[in-house]
C-alpha cells in the first residue's frame, strides 16, 4: 500500500516496524496531507526512517503535464501523469462560492456508455486513494488556491472502484488533512444500484449524482450497458433509500441527444420516474465524439425541454458550459493527447 494512501491511524500502526514511536506516523500524515508533499528531501523527518521507508514502501506521485486554459472564462482542463506514466484528466472551475475540481477515479472505464470517450479503450486500472488526492493537491499548489468542491466526474466509474474512492473521500474529509465536508463531495455514477445502497449505509452525507440519460429501459440499455444489469427502477429505489438515509437531494444528469431523449413523452416519463424523490435534473448538451456523432440539440431545444420539465413541477437546470472553447469532455483530452494531436486543442503552454 502506498504511504500517502494510508490514514493517520494506519501510519501510526506502521511505525513499530521501523522502531519508531507512533507520533512519527502523525508527522508523516502531516507531511503528506497538510504540507501536500511527496519528496522526503523537502521535509524534516529522521534520516534513518526516511531511508528505510524509501527502501521498503511506495509513495504515489502525480504530475500535471498539460494545462488547457479557456480564453472565455477561468476554466482549466488538465492532464495528470501517474507514476506508471498512465494519464488521466480533470477540470478546475471557478464559481462565485469558490473552486470546484472534477477528478478521475480510474484510468479508462469498463462501463461502455456509447457516447463517452473515457470508456473506448476499456479499463486500464483503478486509481489509488493517494492518486485521487494528489490531483487536488497538485492543482492547489500550482495555482495557490483551495479547492472547496470535489466532483468525481472525470474518467472512470467511482462505484466500480468503491474501496479506494471511499478511502480517498475519508482522507479528503480528515480535519488534519484537506478538511472538506462530505456535502462538498459529489459522486457521479452510471447507476450501480447495490453500491448506491452500500454507500447509503456508510452514513456519510456525500452528494450523489446519477447519469440517467434516458427514461425507458430499452433505450437506456442501448446507450448504457449497465442498464441491462440494473434497471431504471432498481436505480431509483436505491436513490430513494440513499436520499432518505442522508436527507439529501439526488442530482440526475441527463445528456440531451436530439430526437432520442428530448421529446415531451420523455419529460412525462421523467415526472413519473422521479415522483416521490427529492431530486434535481441537470441537463447536459451532448458533446459528440467520433464514435458517437449524434446530434447536440440547439439552445432553444434545450430550453424547450427544460420548460416542459418545469411545467410538470420538476426542478431542472442547464449545465453551464464552462470552458466551452476547450473542445474536450470526459476522456477526450487524454485520447487526443495520446494520439499526439494537441494542436487541435487550445493549449496555454
Ligand atoms: N462514470 C460516472 C462519472 C463519469 S462521466 C458516471 O457515469 O456518472 C461524467 C458525466 O459526463 C456523466 O453524466 C456522463 O454520462 C457524461 N458524459 C460522458 N460523455 C459525454 C458526452 N460525450 N457528452 C455529454 N456528456 C457526456
């Protein structure tokens, strides 16, 4: 296990192995999570302990290798290189209330949603807790900021890497570390119903977002293979359980694909599906990719769909297209980078 993926308790428990007192474990935790460091030569830990740890233990590292800065707002899209040279991406957004960062939880993804670039090469591997934390720490160090909201909406399916994601969120919450409240963390999932129930039972008020994208099982199954295992009804009943346990509102992400999921009957279906659930709908215009070149709806069509939902008493917003001049969503940046076609994206470097 990587040292910077361990809790303070686990680091303290490790110290006797190195003939050190437990308080050295607390110093290590402070070094990794308060000072946000990974290089022992920049700390003041005993030399002998450092030598032994370097010989026997692993430390995760993450480097920002590219930054694509929007010219119309302050959004930045970033590429991170992991210790084994795998690459993941993320986004930093500035809102009135502070900074939100979207991070990745896996290299690639095995969920197979047809419209999503992240899943096209399948799952490469899970990210460790430290690799998720370091995406936040490296961004904060680079820009001299504090990230207040962390959203698990980069590449990967967070609930398919459940244990590492939970450990990451607990470390992020630690008051001796980043000290982020659970309500300021959002897990976005394609709908792994039994993991949603497991998450509800953790009794942590993490914000939950569901990628719904269609209102009937046959159509949803065609674009999201996970729907063959967990039907819309299974996901909704898991959401009800989650919402009741955490007294929280669930966000439903709904990518609008013109002619497929944006007519009046879809609005009516949404009303039926979400009845009795404290929910909010976030409308996302499709960002067409090479393998899924379906229609992105026009602005007025998105507005119309939103009005239809509101007439039915549903709560809906259209996702602000931050950094819309950087033509890249969910997995697209990494693929372009790997193919060496960076010039297509406006790079600030
Ligand atoms: N696996 C998680 C989180 C990653 S995807 C999930 O499924 O929720 C983050 C969001 O972007 C999801 O709602 C996803 O469905 C959406 N998305 C992916 N590719 C997209 C595209 N080409 N256009 C619009 N939204 C997309």
